[in-house]
């Protein structure tokens, strides 16, 4: 897409806002340890302003605009899906990583995705059918088997009903792989699978803004990204997610 470079520059500028933020005001959202900061809001407003200048006909769905479902008007044409800071709790505690995530849907289907880690200046990007890139270099997921890989998972502190099963699956996975990690940001986790650092990521519930960009990047890196039942992600709202590298040929039994 001609506009890819313009979108990348806007996302990099958004990353600068994140790393230059000083003790931002913290607001609480519904549920245990569910936070938003004034920097999340500032970055989202900045991106909507920049991206609407780049693609005036596009609609927007952002984490901080208080709606988590896709509305019918987003079914046709372009829609940007923004997570201004994925890994907000990490950002608050100055724990790494935290990333900016921007996905673009065309007629409800993912056509472009960008995930940016401003701390290490790592920019992941993908266009549908055109491969995945890290700082402009083509990336592909690992061919290693699960037994020879790290895995990563997420479970939000505010989805208490999912924690028992999430940690139970993680415990079973621990016996099937080298070790299990938990970073606190779904978008980063899927990019780690896309670039071959891990071979499987799972989370039993994430929002469309957590996966809209990273799921496309992972898919373009040869990963299989589905919900926990093995069905395609809806790109319509919250979903469970399993992202498997090329070397993990099927969903492990511990999910059944
Ligand atoms: C985060 C997700 C992560 C999940 C966290 C949180 P946020 O999103 O990316 O996978 O485990 O609880 O939901 O709120 O930092 O954008």
C-alpha cells in the first residue's frame, strides 16, 4: 500500500510519545488491575488525527474509545483498529515490553498490521499476501518442534473466570516445551512467535485491538492463528487466541 510508509512514520511518532511520557495520570477501568493512562489516550488521539489525514475515508476502533465491538458501519471500507499502548500495566511500572499496535481492516478483513516497540526500536509490519517484516527485513516463524521451543501466554487479571484454566494449560504446556513465558502484551507475544523467538502463544480472551495487527503479522510469517477451538479469528470483537509457528503443526492436546 502506498500509504504504508506514512502509517509507519505516524506509529513511530506515537512510540516517541510513549517513551517520553513522565509519570502519566492513571485511570482505572472495570475489573481488577485494568488500567488506562493519559498517555494511552494521548497516543490514541494522536494516531486518529494522523491516520485520518493519511486515509480520510477510514473508520476507527480504539481501545480507549470505550467500545469493544465492531459496528456494522465498519463491515465495509477501511477501519483502523488501534491499541495505543498494548501492555499498559507494563508501561505504568516501567516494565518491558509495551508496544503501539495499529491494524487496518478492509471490508472487515485484515489488510495491514504494524506493531512497534519504541524501547528497542523494533517495527513489525505486514500487508496481506505480502509477507511479514521486522525493521524492513523479512521474518518467518520457527520450524522447531514445540519440545525444542519457548512458549508464551497471557491471562488478564480482570478476567478472573479464565485464570484457573489458563494456568492449568500453561502448566501442561511446561511439560511439552523448553519453558513458558508471560510478557503482559498479546501483540508483542504474537510478534515473538512471528520472528521465531517462541513457537506458541495463547490467551483465552483478548480484544480485537490486541490482535488486529499482530495476528496478520504472525500469519504472514507462516504462523497459524486461530481461536482456542481452531476456528479463524472473527475480527469482530473479543476472542480466544492460539498462535502457532510453522513447527507446531497442530493444537496441543492440553487445550482440549
Ligand atoms: C493487555 C493484553 C495482554 C493481557 C493484558 C492486557 P492492554 O492489553 O495485551 O495480553 O494479558 O492483561 O489485556 O490492556 O495492555 O492493552
